[in-house]
């Protein structure tokens, strides 16, 4: 059956990472076919690819992200577990040193998924390949937008083979989604077409991190599935995470703020781990077998391009994922926001068949509001962070959140609501509900729990 004449026939997605794959899945329900364009040639099996260097590092798929990805790709999370992803019950199986002390081992309220980024992206690509409505054009790069004839709209992209120096060729499309990540050139392309550039917001904590995969001896983690040692603003600037991934491996990510950069050499990496706020992570990995090189990463700024506020905007064009708004990766929000934006895009196209423009871009921007508040609010607690300093109201909110975190170490109800907010299941306003606020203000700032015993390593 042919589609109605007002329905676009072809959509292009620039970039084949998680944001692009989720957008492609949604667009496939509204057009005849979708083309995903990426510089990389995608691996046949899960593997880190050049265009996604972040895959060398820890990725946590939080509950809101799991729910949304299962909505877009039914059965996806179960499929990840079948391929070795590790279920983590939080907080029961998480050894957590918060900025205000050790958190009690409360009954599980949430489930996390221990999986590498390459496994998650590969699973999404496989689902799209099996679906058959999405085509992948790899080894090509988009170098510009193609304006539609006689309209304030985009009519496709300018495409060039990655290995070619030839002039770019037009690649027509009715709808174009830019999901090309932090390095997006959408601002330049729009300016070239006369639309101007968006205003930008940036909060840079100076976070640098380094990661390595390990095989660990039986019992090395003391029975914990996740060890999380947070910095303590403003004095302690180091943190570390030990997290399980598929195939019995473990990911270790060490982070430092304000110029305290984790080394990427063997001895320096271990010495950095030894000098975290607690020795438990170092004790867990010191007899482990490295399963990868040590990879460093420093592109961790919160960076928001306010496309939704531009005076003029072309129809048929949308910017999603890190191309529109990036968060400090330490908070684990990026994959979830990308998936949620795709769901909003689907709702928009159902309400407005055949087109999207400013309204769709505004919906994507709203999707980033709460995660932006969480990430930038936490980063601005450090005096070395570059960005607009918090005003009186923000400082009061930070005081309240510090106290909430402290009470959550002893109060299971407050801990659950706080987790709901951090896992994007509930809005930040949930922390100010009367039942939570009463517990927060009444909660006694009791002495910190004693540090847990070091894991017994055979």
C-alpha cells in the first residue's frame, strides 16, 4: 500500500550511534525508508569503533533508559542479558561511597544493566537490520545541508565518500536528523544557509578520566557487583568506578577534576586507584588481569546548543543527542536522553504527519532540561569548574541536595527518591515533596559508617 502523498518518502540520519539508531527506528514508522550515514564501517560483531572512542569507557544504562529502549525495541534489555550483560540490583549490590559517606545496603529498588557500549549499539543495529526498513551507508561523511527548492526547508544532505577528495554530491531526503555527536557541524551548516548560529551554554568541570577492562579473581570484589567511590567537593577531586560488563569482564574508570588527571601508564593508573577515598576499589583490581589498554578521555564538558531559540529554523531538520546537548558523562544520562528524544519525535510525527521543525526541536530541548540541571548543578560545586557561578537560590538548592544525600545514606525512602531523580525516573522536584523534605530536615547528620572491610582476594 502506497503512503499518502503528504507523507515523506525518505529520511536521512547523520550518525549511527545510539541517538541516531533510536531516531532511525522511529522514522521508519513514518517514511518509506531511512538511510543512516556514518563515516565508520560498522563491525559485524560487538567491537569498539573509531567513531565512538567513548566505548572504551564505562557506560551505565539507567532505569529510564532501559524502559525507553525497551519501548523502542521491545525485548532489547532481555536480549542484552542473553548475550552476557550483568543485572545489577541497586542499591543492594552497589558499594557506594557518596560525597557524605557510605550508603547503607537497602533492599533493591532499581535494576542497572552491566554492558559495554559496543554491545548496546550492536544490539540496536542488529534490530534495525532485521527490521529491513533502515539502510546503512557507511564510509561516507555529510559535509553540508541541501536546501529545498523554493522553501525554508532542508531537502537532503551533501555527501562525500570518506576516502575521497571529490566534490560532495547531493543526497536528497524529505527529513534530515543530525545525530553526529559532540563534533556536529550543524551550527556551521545552518549559518552557511543564512539561518544564523544558536546561542550556546557550557559548563566545564575539567573532569578527565581513564578506563581499563579487567578479568578479576573469584571473590575479588567481596560480592559487590558495583563499587562507586565519589569525589567530595570541593576538596577531594578523585573518584572511581568498578562495574561488570559482559563475558565476565569488569570495567574500571578513574576520574579526576581540576587538573588531577588519571595516568594512562600501568603504575600510575594503579597508584591513582590506591589513593582514592577508600582502598576497596584498588584492593579489588590489584591482582586482576588487564584485558585492555588504558584509555584516557577529557571531552567531558556540559555543552548545550540552543537550537530551539533560533529566530529562524528550517522545516524538515532536527538535531538530537550529543549534537544538541552533551552532559558530563560521569552522570550516565546521555543514552537515556537520546532514547527519550526519539520517543518525543515519534509523538510529534504522529501529531504532525510528514514534517518536523521548530516544535520538534523544542521538544528535544525540553527532554534535556532535568539532566542538564543535575549535571551542571553537581559540576558547579567545584571551584575549578568554568561556567556561570550559582546564585543564592542555586546555593540553597545545593545545600538541600547535600543534606538529602547525607540523609539518603541512612534513610531508605529518601535514598529511593534520590535514585529516582538521578536515574531520570522522576523529576528533580520529587526531592522537594513534603514527605521527602520532612525526612531531609529531620534527618540526623550522624557519623559516617565505618569503611567496609577490604575484599578477600585469593
